[in-house]
C-alpha cells in the first residue's frame, strides 16, 4: 500500500507537466499526496474494518477535498445515494493494493475484495478488469513469482498486451486516464524494474498520468523489491505528518505483515 502512496506523491508534480526521462529528483519541490492516496487509504479502512465501501470512500474523500478528484468521481463523493457510474477510468486500479496486501495467501479473496471496492464506482467491465489485473500482479509478486512469469500470467488471464518494453511504450505514450491505457504500461514499469525507485521512475518517465501510473506500478514494485526504509520515513515525515488519520491506517495495515 505504501508503494502506491509514495508513487502518488512522487508523481504528483508531473501529472500536468509530464516528463519523458527517468532523471529527476525523486521527491521534487511541491510534491504532495493526491486523490490516489486518499482513495487507497479509504480502501484499506473499509477492508480492515469491514466498513460499507461507498460510504467509507465518500467519508475519506470529503475529509480531504481538493486532492485532484476527477469530475464524475468528484460529483459521486457527495451523491446521496452514491451509485456506480460505469467508469473504466484508471482510478479503479490505483486504489486496490490493500486488497492484495491483506489477502496475500488467498487469490480469490483478494479478487473478491477488489470487486467489492471497485464496483461502487467503476462498474464498467474494463474498470473491473483493470482493478483485478493490478491486484493479481501484486498478489503474484507477494507470492514470489518471477516478473517474467507474472507478465505471462497477466497476458494470458487478463488479455493485456505486456509485450513492449518501457522504452518502447515511452516513445508514443500520451496522457490516458483509462484502465486500458494505464494498467498495462504501469504493470510493465514494475516488472521491468530492479528496485522500487526504478519502477516509479519508469512510470513517471512515460509522460502520462504520472501520479496514477506510479500508484499502480508502486505496489507491484513494493511486493517485488520492498521499499527502502529511508523513503518510507521521508514520506511519513515530509508528506503525511499533517494527516494523522492516514498514518494510523498505514500503521494498522502493516501490522498485518
């Protein structure tokens, strides 16, 4: 889960000012957590405490307004009652890492939890597919499956094209907020990495929806490589010190190691 949050923070300043290089300060000036982190924490809260998904998501997002929520989702946050709106946006995939983390021994439970937290908004088949594929990749990584085997499984089971390298994707990649256009390249960024930081640099260097690409690649890389302690500490001190409720959920989540 921290893999998603750190990726979101690092990518936050490049969402609207995309770059096509891996050479950038990891924590640049004005980095901050966005809606991706808030939604990830909401998912963690609802799964840890068996809370109603839609109402819990609304509660967290209302608590942290103005964090970059997309137009339809921003309206949904205050809807009464909150109904799914057939979205296939990449917001389905960036928030599901807690489903994999909390169900590392049971794939079906991980995927069931993913469906539960996704269908409240992103109930389009491509939205569900993107969320499930992300969870699946994270889950396989936690099980110690090699990156090339993860690639083969996701290609076969999820029908995503993961055949291009990061360098090949970067050449003609553009800003894309769909699951179809975000999940396959983000998974590739993680599978092609040799470190957590490398995965985040890969994702941001594509020049697209940087924070969300990094929030999808990040938890896969976390499961593959772990996250250096210094990055975790910097994140907590520099970017989350004013959000004690988020830190509380993070602490509770990682007690389930």
